[in-house]
């Protein structure tokens, strides 16, 4: 199967314009204009052999190829095989959309191994590897496998890129929702820079998963 050709059959010029505005840090020429649900549907009908060939053939030219690559990796059921493909792929991620799409299901069953990988990713100098590391902690380690030291991971990253700061704010919003007693100390003690702190508070106030009394308290803690 010619996967790129199949993606181009799904091209939507209006959606391409919309996506180009949503992801301004990649060139419009790299965007075909295909919605994610359509890419997910395509992934289900690609023969296994073609999937293997496709995810081995990196880097890709188009944004949608990268999205498809992430979606295929998400479905790999063997952790050891999955982590190899993740580590091969993440150096080529160049935008938040692909980064946020990559979320392998098998990670939730292998958290002891995953946290060792996160420790390596967090030390990377590449923006989207760092963002990916933050999302993996947020998505996998703020529930039953939580340790309070995990809340320090965003602080370790010294990167002022907008998409890193947004990931940090998202992270602490989720932490406030799931681990309030631990996370609120980072707000009260102002361990975060002003922008991240205020954005985390804003996201928390907008969330329906935080009670009104906690929202009122967070408003007081906002840095003016």
C-alpha cells in the first residue's frame, strides 16, 4: 500500500489552512490536510507488513505521516518493541500535535520500565522530547503510581519554549486535580515561574474537575 498516496486522497484544503494556523512552527507545504479520525481509520486497514515498513522509514515528509506513525506505535502491544520505535521516532517530532498524539497503551502496564526512559527523555535538549517526557509523567504517574518527587520533573527542564511552558502548566493543572495536597505547595511556594504558575491556575479554574472553593483559593495565589 502506498500510504502517502492514501493520505493524499483524504486531503481537505480548508482543513489544511486551519491546521497550518494551529501548528505555525511547521511549513504549510508539510501539511496535507487530513483530520485525525480519518488517519486513525486509515491505520486500521493498513496491512501489518506495510505498517512495519512505514514506521521504519523515518523521517517522513508530511505532518500526517508523522501522526500516522504515532498512531501505529500507540498500538504496539509488546513494550520492548514499542519503546524501540518510540525512541527511534521522537527525535523527529517537530510539533505539539504529533507529540501529544504519541501515547502508547502498553506504557500503562510497564511503568517501572517507563520511568527509566522518562529520566532519559527529561535530560534531552530537544523541545518535543522534553514535552513528551512531561506528558508521559502526567498521563501515567499522577494516579496509583504517584510519587511526590514526580512533581519536580517540569522544574528540571530549563527551556522557555512556548510549548514546553504550556506542557508544564497542563501538567500542574492535572496535578492539582489529582494530587491537590502535594501540587498546591508548588503554587503556594511559587516554585514555578510566573507564566507557568498563572497559566496552571487559569487552566485549573477553567476545569470542571476542581471544586469552586479550590478555584477561589487559586485566584488568590495568582501572581499579578
